[in-house]
């Protein structure tokens, strides 16, 4: 529809110096460390230095969405466009986002910096190394792995059971051949043979640990508590037992400082950490939000997948650790997503849209509404005001938007159509006004569960109260792990449910708002360093593969050094 | 004696802004990209932008040494101290060095930023991620590996022989368990099982390729030529065949820009690339030297190990590619090294020095002189003036220094004692004056061999003319590889001899200046992308391990974020 490509728009942007962007948040230059010309790290000393603000002042808003479909709902573009829209109507605003993983950039996905006129720039840096945080996480994670195998090699004084080592290795690459391997082959000097594997760096416990750390000291303490496996006697072996936590903290020291980028319209964007949304929290870092909420009027932060996924972890895990409390939640929805949730269309990733889906048909939209309503209910369970953002596409029809507007108004929910992809912040002004209205409403924040409940009850609470399951079915292996974790002192940790993001239920095929189902808890694992227990309720892939003709084949440099094929 | 520790000295230093350091070389601010407060990358556009210098103006000096001993000869400290000494007597000088590998920092070695009052700072950044170049190399290398295994998985259209894949994976960590492994285990969706392994990142062909690239375009072309293995029919399979070179170039784009740091006395230090000294060139990047030699009066560059190793590759490989020609070579020697080369002492790494080695004994020094003389002869074969730098230790005796001075003077070689570790640049002024004298001597540069000679003759030429071997013994496997490479068109490449650095010969136990020996060529490999063929003439370890109590156990952060244990 006449909009240039994302990379064309991004390349044409003229970026402001990071010190100027930081200045918009009142961050003094001495806390701004440039990394190249258009990116900076914010020194966390700005949280503790004398004379710097120590209290939250911003309204804090989480950006979530309906259940994802293969079409993409535009949560990142909405977060970015809404930030620009709020800036246009005079609010001092910051947006905090996850850093995209580099590996998948060379697989099938395009860039993950927003899109159209709602992008974070520089988009090439964002999609590649940025300031090297992911690489630092890879290095810290793999140093611990090397120390584990080194311990086995040098006599295994801690009596680590080689069959019960849970710490794998990580790389930020899509490489299926690394999922399962045997290490330590060769001769006696080449280590102890055992089965292991690699995950992608975004799935590293160090990634989510960094995102949940509230300070360098807290980072160091969480690293100490990482459990790499168990002794023959069943005792957890920690990074601290192996003397590795200090070195890991040194490797991660700079990575703990959030990265400052900017939107196309010059709004500050803090990009920091990218934990997986399925097995981990799917939220950007706490420290970025601490920096932003002490300085801006409004802080928008995106949580991964739908409200049942990233938003639930935002509330029950991230906010619990940070102490910050949200004032509103934006739920992004598209007409296409609701039509998909009607169950009337066969939508597949990478395949062209069924043409009949583009026809004007408010009934199809209405048939998908239960999914949106379910996500509104989820937000309501936390005592936070939801705002519905209808992310408009050129192929939408006004009558279809009206179905969503009517539904929201019936529920007393603020709602607006937003056209930020085509129009930038100007297209999001109506949504900005709707959000301001929602921010005037009182909140009554509550967690889904209290920490002192047994782990199994916490899982049950999320399943029933958030997902709407009838209950949970704990398989024997999971039950004995839960019992063991309670005994080992992990019982007071919050929980993360690792399930599909493609349904509110644990069955990816159930669209809309499924009822009458039970959550099967197959397996339970502890991320003791990051600080949660996670229940595995479906197939979780932690190392992607490449397609037969991966995007890497199209990514290249022109003779004058311009990047092509990145989006 | 009484010198504070390296990290104490480095931490106490007050660093100048990178833009100011770049200004000393006349590099305008628009080519200086800050990475944090005290490090910058130099944009290679400064080599081609209108109005910028295009010709070498500097005198170009390679810093080499006698055959290394477990004690360390102080080549890096001498390069740094000499640079500061030259600056003190009014010369505009730059020093170019390799970037140390992070992995071994957590093993047994201390920092690699020089020592005492001759250090490159910030030393913590230098010993850790610096600007992420090593991580970028890891990512580019492993993307190609993933694409190779992906190709096997998706039907192997190129008919790659899985038993003849030479491209392994890399990580910047000491991890012996990764040396030999089986990848692709699991189920049908998890790739094709085959044997493989990891090397440390410094051993990556991408590392040496980056160090030899003369421009972004040249980098792209070298990446295309990387050979990852062979088809069943014996055809080389390249990164270009797999469509991977463009994506690798994109990953490496920023890494090609050299890193600007500074000595404790504010002399510009370009730190860039760190290829292994045994299987690769052991020299820092060409682009850093191109930048420096167009702007400084004098450029000092360190080459790894003794003159037989890094210095020979500097001459025959690096200078051949860059077109730069050296004007002098500094040979660093210590009294301890010569005493060790006497063969009269049993010196072991990590063990205390035999006390009798510290006693005044010019005879022991004299007995070790043949090693120094051999290295002087090696430098002379290239038609370049050597300068002998006696790196003084507090335990040395003047009579012992005199033995070396007398020997050098007998040969008509410039010589000086240098005390830069204890005194900084002031301690190296005598050496600076000696170097200036040598730079006034005429040079008559010549390579050891011409490129159009057969590969086997080039190996033979290095063995005889540089090492002083009586000849080479090519084992059958090596002979057939050499024949195959000539047929495949690799015959015109220069050669690198992968042998021990602990002797001028291929036997690490032969100290001094061994004669009457022959070089056994066991195996030959092509680094077709980097652009050389290497002959393996000994045990080469390309992935170190950790000791039973690695340095990682002592590295930590203090509560206020200071790093301890790094050196």
C-alpha cells in the first residue's frame, strides 16, 4: 500500500545522538556510555548515585495481545507507535522492549524492531549484535558448562551425577544439529563422555536471570544460586559450589546495563534482554524498567505472546521481583487475528492469506471475539485496566473495527483504532488518548497466587484463574519433582507455565476461548538462579533449525557496505 | 621491586577520551566510534574517504623475540614501552597488537595487556569482550557450520561428504569436552549424526581471515572462498556454494574496524584480531596497520612467539597481502630466557625459578646466546635490520646484560637495555634511540619464497632458510594433500608451518639453535578463505582445557563492581 519497506524507512531515518535521547528522560550524560554513534548503554549507577531519582514516578503500562496467530498482531509496532503517539500529545514517555535474538534473523523471520513508521532504530544493530549482551550471556553460560565438565574431568570431587546434569550449553544460532550431542569424546585428556546439547541463547537461564536481576549485587547472588544438576545423592550442585558465579558476573557486568535506542520519532527505547516466551518469562529487563519508571511520565513495556503468557509472567514474576506495579495493560488485536480465532479460516505461517478473509465480514470478527474477551478477563484478574488497541491494516473494513469497538464498550473497556504502522505516532494519537483515560481509572493490583502456597497450588491457580482450565493433571514425574523441589527449598519461588502460545489452553489447536479442558503438567524444572520453577505442559523447542533456504542466503552487503535482506 | 600489580596500576590510570587519542594520529572524530568511555572503533572509511591519507608514511617495525620460554620474554610490554619511549622523544607513534582471547583468561593465564608501567588500558575491557569482535567471529563461524549441517539435513544437494567436512565450530572458552563430539543425535528432525568438534575462537579461520582482509570487499571475497569440506567426488565445497558468505560479512562488518585503546602514557594502541600463533599467522590485523602506517611516524606491531614463528608469517604472509614493508625488527630477549636456552636449568611453567638461575653467571647467558643469534639470522634473511631489546628484570646483573650487548655489537646489531616494566616509556628511551639508529640503515626486503613455487618447495624454503633444517620429510598423507591442493588451484597460496613455538625446530625439547634436523610434514590443510596452506609438523592443540582450579574461581566482582583476580 505504498509504504516503503522497513529497512528502507529505517535506513532513511536521521538518528539523534544517544546523549540527546537520554536527556529527554533526564539521564545526565555521565550515565550514557556510547556504543557506536546511535546506541548507548545506560550506566546503572544512575539508579543509586546521589541526586538521582529513587522512586517510581511513571505510569507503568504493559503491552500484551490476544492469542498470537501466524499473521502477527503487531505488538511491538503498537508499543513503539503508542509511545510516539503519547510523545506527540506532550507526554514524556519511554518504551522498554526485549532484544531480538540474532540467530533466527538468519532463519526465516524478518527483523524484530517494529515495522513501517513505528520502528526502533538503528534496526540493523538491533537485529544483529547490538552491544553484545547476548554474546556475553553465551560466554557466561558456557563458562559454567566448561567448569562443570572440567570438574568431572578432574576427579568429580562434588560427586556430580553425569546423568543428572541439567546445565546445557547455548549459542545464538539456529542449529538443530546441536540439540543433542555427545561431548567428551576422544582420549583421556579430552574430558568425560556424556550426553548433552545446546539451546539457543534466548533460552539460557542466564538470559532470564539477567532480565530479573535488580542490581549488580542481585545478579551476582542469582548466579550463585544456579543449579547445574544434582549429585549422586540428589543434592543440588550450584554455580557457587563450583566457584563460577564471580567470573560469570564479571563477564556479565556490562551486559546488565540497558541499551538505549530510539524510535523513528526520537522517543527513548530501552532494549534489554530477550528471554524465551515459552519456557521463560518473555519480558524485557527489570533494570531497564527501573531506569525508565523513575524518569518518564509513562513507560510502556511489551510482554511476549498473549496475556496468558508474557503478561501473566509480567504480573506474577517480573512485577513481584521489581516491586513495580502496572497502571494499565494494552491488548493489541487485529481483525485478521479475530477472524483466525473464528476457526473459519485455515491460516498458515508463510502461506498467502485465504482471499475470503480479506472480504468485509463483521460476522467472522464477531466469531473470534471470545478470544479477545478472554484476554480482557485475564488482565482484569490482576486488577489492572485493559485498553484494547485495534491495530489497523489497509485491508480492514470499518464495520469490522466497529464489532471490536462495540464489544469493548459493552464491557466498559477503553478502545481505539491505531494506524501507527502507516502513519507513525500521529496514527496512534487516538490510542494514546484512550490509554490516558484508562490510566485515570483506579487499579487494584493483585497476584494470581501468593508465594507461600505450595508449588502445585500455584500452577493450579494460574491454570484455573488465568487460563480458565478446569484443573491440572500432574504426571508422576512432575509430581515427584514438585515434592523434591519443596524439600530442597524451591517451594517459595513463583512459577512459569511452559505451554503453547498458540492457545490459551495447552492445546495449540484450540482457538478462541477454550473451556472444559485440563492442563497436563508433564515435567517440572527449577530455574533456581533466575528464581522460578517452571512446569512443562507441551512440546518446547529450545533450539530452532534453519529452513531449506534460510534467510542467510539473502542477507548480504552491497559494495558500499549497506546491508540487504535483513528484513 | 615494589611495583604495584598490573591491575592496580591499570585501575589507577586516568584515561584520555578516544577522540583525543585518535587525534594524536590525525584521525578526525567522524571516523571514531566510541564503545564505552575509553575504547573506540576506527571506521575504515578513513582509508578511502576523500582528503584522507592514502600512502604509507610511517616507519614500520615488527616486534619479535627469541624462542619463548615458560618465563615469558615480555614482547607485549616491550612493544608498549618502546612506543611510549618513542613518544617521549618526540615521535608520533602507534602500536598495533593482537586482541587477547577471553577464554584462557578464565584458565591459567593472567591478563595479556602488557604489564607493570607498560600496559594497554582499559585492561579489563581488553581481556574480556572488548568491542565484541571475537564474539562476532564466533557467530559468523558457527552460522556457516549450522548452514553446513542444515544442508545435510535438507537433502545434501551439493553431495557434501559428511566424513570430509573440515569446518568445525568455535567458542571462546577453554572447554576440552567440546574437542570431539557427535552432533545431530536425537530424532529425524534433529539433523544428521556425524563426528565433529569445537576449537577456541582464536583458532577459527574466520579470525585469521579477518586479520588478513584489506577492506570490507576483500573480507567478503575471502569469506566466499572458505572451503568447509569436500563432496563425495572430492570437489571443494565453499561458503559461496552454500550462500553463506554475505550473511557472514554482515555479521563481521563492525568487527573489521580496528579497536583504539591507549597505553598508560596515552600512546594510541590499535588492538585487532587474535589469530593463533601455531596454526595461523599469530599477527594482528592488516587494516589496523594500514590505518596506523598512513598517519604515524613509526608503527610498532607485535608478531606472536619467536622470529621463526609470528615474524616469519608477518614477512611472508601478512606483508605480502598488505603491501607494507618493514623497516626494522625488534628482537626481545631476557637474561632468563638465554639462561634457559643454555639447557643448564629445568624451567617449568607455574613452578618457581631454580634459585641458581638468579645468581650472577654471565657464562650461562653466553651458553644461551646461539638462540638469540639464530633469531638475528632469521630477521636478516628478510633483509631487515634487527634491534636487540634486552628486557631487564630486577634480578638481572649488569655483567649478564653485557654478554648480550657484546654479542650484538660483534654482529653490528643495535642493542639496548630496556626497563619499561618498572619505569614506563622513560625506561625504554635507550631502546627507542637504538631503534631510530636501525631505522636509518638501508633495508633490502625479500620474501623467503615466491608464490609461484610449488607448495612443497615453499615449505622446504621456510624450513631450510628460516628454521635452519636440513630438509623436510613429507609424509604420504601430506604429499597427497599437497598434490590435491596444487590441482585444486591452491598452489599459489603462501604457506604457514604449524609447529611448536618452543624450539626453532619442530621438536619442543631442542633449545638454543638446533642443527642437523629435518622438518616432518605430517599433514597439510588449506585455509583457502584466509588465503594460505598450512603444514602440520607437530601436535597442535586448538581447544585448551581448564586446570583443576582454574583462574575463574578467583575472578570476581567486589560489592562496588570492581573486578578482582583478572591478572
